[in-house]
């Protein structure tokens, strides 16, 4: 396993770490982060879920959306807005999700975002990483799990 700042082969690191884990395993994924105006959040999230299902273990449509922050940008000459010579502050949320490290699925997700986003230039960041997957047979009796604590979803 590597200890320097970058990972040469994420699959090998997952394999190495999985030998040390008891209650879960790690899988290679693409992490996708998208900045969304409020008018876009539900539409973009639904379109990505329809395109690639957004699976995470035994669940689908798994994504995270932050509360509103502020995105800043200054349109330039060749943008649809033209060169407006001022910085725009736009209330924005962050949608994040992971998908299997599969180029075809990543392409489908990116196209779903771009097709349904209202921006001319949607802000999309993609990074390689690892995500955990539970061993559903190993910890059903764990007292910290919601079903053993009397909670409902």
C-alpha cells in the first residue's frame, strides 16, 4: 500500500485494505461534485439517478446535497451573458455522489448533468477514490445500527 500523496492503482489499494477490514470492503469509485443553482437541484439529481441509478451497496439514488452557499463567477466575452464586467454571486448547493469506476457510467452521469443543468458551463469536479460497502451478514446484531435502536428510516 502506498503512503505518499497519490495512489498509483486504486484497485490494488482496495485489495490491500480489504484484507484488513472485517465489517466492510472498499471499492474503487468516481466521486462527482456538481454545483447547482436551486432551480436545478431536483431536476439534475433525478436525471443522474435515472441515468446511472446511483447505487451504494443495497441502496439506490444515494447522493448528498449541501445547504445553500454562494458561487461567484464573472462571465467573459464568449459566454452567453457576454462580458458583463462584474462578479455575480449565485446561491448554490453542492450535489455529491459516487459511481462505480466505470467510464461508460461516468459518461452517462456527466451527460445527464449537462443536459439538465441550467448553466452554460456547469461546475463539475470528478475525482478517483474509494467507498465502503457493508458486509450485510456480519453486523446485523450491532447495537448501534438503527434497527437495533428502535429507529425508523
